[in-house]
C-alpha cells in the first residue's frame, strides 16, 4: 500500500494554510455552557416550538415567593422548589414580601393567566395536551400548563433557564409536543438493565420530556419464555416501584408481554394466563400494555387446535390468529378496566412497507385502536422519511408507532461498539404520519442517553430538530452543566465527552455499510493533516494536530473525574481504557513524525514502536463480560485512527 506519508509535495497551497487555522466540526464549535449572553436564547432541550427574549435576565434573590395553584402535583412542586434552591434561593415561602414571585399552575386558572401576563408572556390560544406557556420577566416567573403533564414540562424548561449565577433567562415560551408518544422501549437481547438503571432512566425521561417507557427486555424470562408464569413477589415489587417512579416523572409505564413463541391462540387457558399476567401489573398501576409478536415464526403452530381453527401455518393464518388475540385483549381486558390506553403491538413483519397477505389481514381485522409498531424500512434503517411513513400507514391502515432500532447494539455489526453518534437521518415532518416514536437503546443504559437525548428532541419538535445542537446538549447534561456547576471544569469535560463520542460515531446496519460514519471530526482533522503534510507543511500540520491528540489522550481521565453521570463512566470503562492507549499512540506517532522531519530516524523508530505497543494493548481490551451481546474487543475510531497510525509508521 502506498502511504500518504512517503512524499512531500513541493507546492505551497494557500487554502492548506487557511484550513490549518479554521476549526471544524462539533468539538471545535461546541457551546459548552448554559450561561447566556444578553439577548441570546438559552439552549433548551427539547427545543421549544416558540421562544423569544423579553428583556434582562431575572435575578434570583435569597427569598422567593412560590405560588402553587390547584391541580399541581407533588413532583412538579418538588422540581420547581429544587430548581429555585439550586439557583440560589435559600428561603422559599408562599406569603408576600420577596422581590421574585414564581407562579405555577394550569393556564385555565385566572391567577396563573394573570401571572403569565404580568411576567411579560403571551397568553396563547388553547394549548394541546402536554403543552405549556412560560414567562420570566418584570420580577416574576409564571409556569402555565395545559394539563398536569404540561405544567411539569414547564418546570423542566425552567430548570434549563437557570444559569447558575442567580439568574433566570428572561424569555417567553409557548410549547407543546408534536408526537403524542415519545420515549424508549427496553427491547434488546442480552443482559437486561438493572433495577437501579431503570430507576435512573425513568428520571432522565422526565428531564427530556419523554412520556413513554415500554418494558420489553427480551431476556426477562417472565416477559417471553415464561410468560404464563406469574412474576415472583420480589420482582413484582420492583415493577411496582418502577411504575411509581414513572408516574413521578410523568412517564407512562407500558408493560409488554411477548407470548408468540409458545402461545396456543385457540386455547382459552392460554388467554386466561395472559390476562392474569396483565391483571397483576394493572394492580400495580400500569395502564398501558403492549404485546410484541416480533422475532417469531409463522410457519408452524404451537398446538394442533390452532391448525383446526386457522388452517395450515402461513403468514395469512398467523395474522388471523394474532388479530383475534389482540382484539380479545383490547375488548375483554382493556375496555373493561378504567383508565387504560389502547393496546400496542409489534407485528411479525415489522421492518418494511411491502404489502403482503399478513399485513392485509391485520389491516382488515385488527381493532382500529391498536397501535402498530414499525421499525422503518429495515430492522436497522439507515433513514426514515415521511414518504416511508406514509407507505407504512397505507399498508397497516393507521398511523404507525415507530420502534427505532438505534442505539441498540445487540447484533453482530455492533460488536465492541458504543453507539454514540447523534440521532439523525429521520426526516422532519414525520410527526404528521406517526402516532409516536420510541428508541431501542443499548445494554449500556447510561451511555444510551446520548442518542436518547436526540430521540426525545426529535419526537417533541422534529421540524426544529438540530442533531449537532442536541448532541452537544447531551454532553453538557452528562457533564452536569447546570445550576451550581463550575463552568471551567464543566467545559473541559464537555469537550472530552464530545471527542469521545466522535470515536464511537459509527452506526451500523444489518448490511455492510454503516448509516453514520466513524469519527467524522477526527477524520476531518487527519485529512487536513495529510493535505498540509503532502504540501510540505509538516511542522504546521503537527502543531495543528497535537492539541487534539492531547485531548483524546486526556479525555478518559477528564471524563472519569468530571462527568456527573457516574453510570455513563461505568458503562464506558473499557472504551475509556482503550482510548487512553489509542490517544497516547497518536501522540507518539506525531512525535515520531516530528523526529523524522528532524532527520532523527532512530528516535522516530523508537516512537513508532511505542505507538504500536500502545495500539496492540488497546486492541486486547474487551467489552464487560455479560454486559453486551455479542461480546468482543472494543473499537475506537476504527478505520480512522488505526489506519493513520499504521500508515505513518509504514511511511518510514
């Protein structure tokens, strides 16, 4: 192979020098603080539908008056109180006296509407479900929700308007979600999340205004293989705690049971066992249910009575049996119990838009209220367009509910990877064709937050979605950049996180081509290095690349020390260990290239040997045993960083 390091071009090119001076990519341009300059709009995630400046930021004094109207739940009251305390209010009272008044309640309450006007906000027309209006100005703050969820979401926006310097950004916000269902489905194969991880996730969903969590871990035996058996008492108690945690964070806990591998559709005793399973969690407070029928065969029956009832096995016969089962659950279980939501299901054909006998039968026979989940045009789709969703709605006879298989990493092409690229390649306008969107995350719960941040933002406001903006917001969230944070320390952690995310940017599909490239920021910097090197500007190229090499080498320790989300650090440990070695290998490679320019071939050979040794050690680090399926060696910017280091040495 011809190395790009062998020949130095004799021509000096002006644009090469300009490229060396201009920063590129997310890491160089990231906004790494929540503090806002006068007149600048703060970063709020999900992005509001409307937000505008009112005036100078509102000062938060030591004493604040908090007015809570009727219908505001305890989690919302607690959230507003904690935000004000972190903003510097040491005494929060309900009587007159303080110079700042914060009013919280439903917009239908005249007191709340008056407070919204007094703060300089706009009183909107009727707000959609989960919508809210917020205003901060003229010595007051008002949070006005269309309903209980909207009031809570107004408080989550207030949390992001506090800069940490006794100020609240003076803005007027009118906001509501564009998709009714927004969240996560724990539907991967491999080690399920722990109870503690689920509790943390549910709190996180509240922070990013997701309203849906679907409990469907493939390797929970009582969800799939042992679906007929009741949950043991201890496990049922855990589920009850999760339901309460979800409620506190305005998340719908959806319980899924997947009987398709063994159910006898025509056996009344199987239906009774299924309803008993659902009834047990209904008693815990679950009001939303799902029945995934994915990853099963419709070329065989599980009992002879199904053959007698539906005929020989076929996709069409399976659709008849499934629609009978789902319709029965909807009508005899859900319709007869208070406050339940429509049943959700995952069809056996879930990953295309081709009309088939299976889809035709479900389209014609399935209760129109049942939500049909769809993964896009493939199991792991490289993109989802509005046209795709329109075709899906046609073949299923209803708007579809997208199960997006990103950032799930339970398949061969994702071996050894964390999938930390931003949520992307989903077309704005999808909200008009979808009933909702849930992302299927990684086995690594906390590390999944990077992509989930994007999914939450997109589902809330797909027409205003900016993948890079939200990616950077995710880094700030993991770093703990909020009220009370130390900006200098946090900025360094955010830069380190973004550099680390870049080394885990590759997003594979089930095919050979990934739908997101590996390490685009690093690749761009290395391309600029090569251009300068080949144009004869080797020393300038080294000066330009060294700071980023130092950033990569130091990023793991900075993340370990500075990231507020300790679960993210634990999930990422093998990758951080490997990045330390790869970063040092890159530094040694640059040292070697510098020695080569100095004509010191012996020193260059020594540095190249050290780089190769570090790279070899990094390649021996494996994923955490039992954490991920499949297990394997961890990968760091593979195809980019390793290629650069190898080619540099071969150019000697």
